[in-house]
C-alpha cells in the first residue's frame, strides 16, 4: 500500500510540476518601423495585443509585451530582418518595402488600376497569404510565419505642389512613390523617386519631390496636404502592403494555445483596422479640403491614358520572377482571376497582354 501511495503521489507531483513548468509568462517584442500615428501601428496596441491577452486568459500562459515602434528597433523596411534574426518575436512586416524577399506579396503594387475596393483587396489578399503556396513559401523562406492582420491600403492618390489637369502636366516633375509604385510613373513623363511616409513631408518642403503618390488615410496624419495641396483622385487602386508575422522558430516552439491566440488576433486586428480605415477615408479627404487642399477627380479618359501609357510592369515583374525560379506569372494570374471573380473591372488586364 505504501508503495502504491508513493507511486500515485510521485505521479501527481510530476504532473503538477510539469504543468507549472509549461504555464509561464512569455516575453514578446513587437516591432514596427512606422510610428503609432498610422492606424496599422495604432491597432497593434489597441486591438492585436488586447485580443491575444484575452484569448490567453485562464490558459496558464501570458505575454509580457515590449512594443518597439517608429524606428526604435527597426526602420521602415527593416522589420523583416529584425524578426527573422530574433531581435523581435513578432512584427508588422512591410512587404511593400521588401520587394526582393517578399516579391510575390507585392503583386498588387505591380498591377495598379485593378480595384479601389479596399475591403475586397484586404479580404482576398488575406486568403491568398494563407492558401497560395507561393505566398506561403515566401514567408517561410525568410524564417517567418504569417499571422494574418493584413495591412490593406486605401485607394492611392496623386498629391502635388501644382495642379494636374492632364498627363502632360507631369512631364519632368519629381514624384515620390513607395517601392514598386515608382513603376506606375513610367510613360507619364514624370521622374519617379522611391520614398516612404516618414520622409515625404520634409522632402516636399525641401524640393526633393514635386509631389507624391499616397493614400488619404495617411496623407492627413502626415500633413501632406500642407505641402502638396493639389489632390487628384486617379483610382490607382487599393493595395496590400504587408502582414503581421512571427519568427518561425519561436512561433513553432510555442504551445498550441499561444499559436492559436496569435493567429486569431491577427484576424481581429484586420477587421478592426479595416473598419477604422473605412470610416476615415472620406472624412480625411473632407478635412484636408476644409484646410485648403484642392481635391479633383481624374476623368476616365485620363485614367485610361495613364494606364495605357505604362509598360506592362505587372508582366515584366512576373516574368522576371519566373526566371529566378519564383512563380510570378502564376501569382499574377491567381490575383487577377481572384479580383475579377469578386467583381473588379481592371482598366488593364495585366495578365492577359
């Protein structure tokens, strides 16, 4: 009986000890290059982190968060490396600024004039990140696991220091644009210069740019209308700019309950971000107009002329990826087919030319 008692007691002690060893506080650093004035960073603190914490209540696990935003740990475009190298466990990865490492994620930026419906772009590109084998492979090749939380960007605008009444008005003008969006300027006569939101305002003031390609929901917080008051709505399209991702080795070492909490929170974040974005775009344009901005809409003829004058940058991008062993053409076709099936009417069917 004594042996039986001590045997049962030992098993209980081992079980309790094992449970206590597993139940722990996990230290997590989250990195974002942009400051929290931008909603895709703001919603990390306001939505993603609280959603994870709530999911873990009663699980025996908790997370101690260190939030590193605005270049404090990594600048815009360096978030991937910070997470890949383990300087941060999770980050807002700007695929837009990692066109080499996350090439296929940039498919929307190489195919403008497809859809201005940011909700559809968000929903469909989120699905592709989880389901498309080439997109999944790109994340994993960089030591990352994509958690969702897609950052979709509202319809891009042209903001300039001068009025734009025709495509000819752009000739010789220096226009800043993010990453692959520089290619949108081919055929317009403008000089495309690569840049990002953190520098636009100062560079327009300094005369580095005569204007920028940007979106309303960031233009107001960035006070771009104060330095480039002419806003022309060209309908370049809504875009996918990145996702929340975790270091693959770290993520796979976490208990199932933690992994699930992170992925579920990614979708909670995406929905909250999209709702906030949708409520802001028209409002922000109105505010900028009330503060002196001059908002106009390009005619369908101007849009067609701009699109028709461009090289087929989408197919050039896709074929270049094909030659390097990445399925660029397949990804472009999958994206265009997905958008057309959802009702999009592209100005150019980039994949069919």
